[in-house]
C-alpha cells in the first residue's frame, strides 16, 4: 500500500525496502486463526506490518491514501486474486470466469 495505490506482485516487492510497514505478505497464515493464537503471535514478531485484533480476529493495519486502514486477511487475499484474474485476462485476451488456483 502506498499513499496513492495498492501494489501487488513485483511492484510491491520492488518498494518493500522503502515502505516495509505497508508491505503485506503471508496474509494466508492469518486466515482462520485468532489474534491470540501462538502461531500468529510468533509470526507477528517477524512481520514489519502491524496486526491488530478486532473481536478476536486478526486485521492487518496499513496506511493507505493518508489514512490508517485495517483489512481482514481474507480481504488481502481477495485483492491478490483480483489482480491474478486481471493478469490472466490480459494475457489470454478474454474474460476469465472459471479458474482453479
């Protein structure tokens, strides 16, 4: 996440050194877990981005467009899947409606 856009894939990797606290990875590791899960607590020690609790569920906290925002890990995964769909459609030159990931 930057002040102006969401970056996914290589674009995000290329700016991680400049913006580590807003560069999210490993979101899938949070899906289905509680904020007080020992695995989540251990992972949080190694991540440069913040993870906060919301009703016992973990949410990833970033600064986006000048505001603090929080996203569930499922939302982050959704953003990645949407980008994957866009890339596939651009490569194939047609709409993708059924895919297995």
